C-alpha cells in the first residue's frame, strides 16, 4: 500500500470571529461573512485524540470503494466489528481489510494481522 500523507487531524484555526452587527438601518450584504464556517473535523471526528488520516497513494482497494488519493479517517479507539473496514499491519506493511467472515477467520491465524485502526470515513473527489 502506498501512503502519501499520514498524520493526526489538527483543528482548523478560525479565520474570523462571528459578531453581531451594531449598525442601524439597512444591513450590509457582506454579513454572511460573519457566519461560522463548517469544520469537517468537528463533523467527522468523534475522538480527536485517537483519530488520524491517511491519504492513499495506490489503487489496490478499488473493490472496497477506496481509490488513489482518497483520504481515510481512522479512529484507533474503536473495535473492529462486522461490516467495518480497518487499517491493519500485515507482514510489516499497512493494508485495508474488511472484517473477515467466519470462514475467513477460521482460515487465518490470530497473528496474521495487527489492527491499527478502524476506518470511519473515506473521502474522495468525484
């Protein structure tokens, strides 16, 4: 797997402060600039201390809906459960894995991979 970026999500610094206009008369058409912007880290991140992002550099997981240059949001505090995707370390390399079925679990040993974190969101451009 090729990873082009890897790191902790940082809170965006506010660009401006929302204030109440003190003017009288006709309101300025620029007052919409005073509204707060949408911060995706507030919307998509549940546990910021345990959340990281990874940008995918290859196209090995297109069958899972993960394409080149996608950003994975990974929460290390979550448990790997049925129906989820996870970033795992297998044979010393990162891989994306879907929760194994019972048949797959019987075939693989418990030491086959190490869970690194559960993928909570995949962000890709259209």
